[in-house]
C-alpha cells in the first residue's frame, strides 16, 4: 500500500469519527430548549340551569297556556297521575291557586331525558320575572321562584 492510500485511509477514518461524534446525542453544539408539555386545568362546564334546576340531563318542554286550558289538562297531557294533580291543586293554594292560571302565560314541563319522559317538574310563569315550580315526584310540592 502506498503512502497516498494510507493517508487517504487515515483521513477517511478521522472524517468518519468526526461526523459520528458531531451527531452524538451526548454532544450538543446548538442551544436547544427542552420543551415541557403544559397541562392546563380544564374548567368544568357550567351546568345549565333553568328555574333553579340543573337541566343538563333533563328535557325541557315549553308551552303557553291556551284558552280554556287548565292545570289538569296540561299535566294529564304529560302523563301526570290525576291524584298528584288534585293534591297539588288543593294543598298548594297558599303558594299559588291553580285557578289563577291565565291564557298566554308560559309554562315548562321538565322531564327525564329517556324514552319514558317522566315529568319531574311543572313550572308556571306567573309573570316575566316570577314563576311557580311544582315538584311532581317523591314529595310533591310547590314553591315560588324568581328568574335571575
């Protein structure tokens, strides 16, 4: 082997070593930053509220009292037991007398979101700011409320 071949071989080996060393992860020639992932706390979405009730998992059916439509007519349409209707009409007069329901006033029936659509609440809007919320399950009751 001639001197030129040895010199060329040694130069090639040095070049390979230099390239390998420069690509090594242990030697860094540039200033790179290690980026740490930032985890933001996701805020829980505000629950949807209507008439003081969380309605995220419920169905709200709205309507208006029509001419010659009564408390019992509306609730029977949604499958409320007549005994419950009669109890509410008789025992919640101190909160609101259902005979004072007027045509054109809005109401809402809040039901379960399943296929049975069991009515849980009946809301009658006495005025644009005030409403009566009737609870139709467990301990049936009525209470006055105000819109925010």
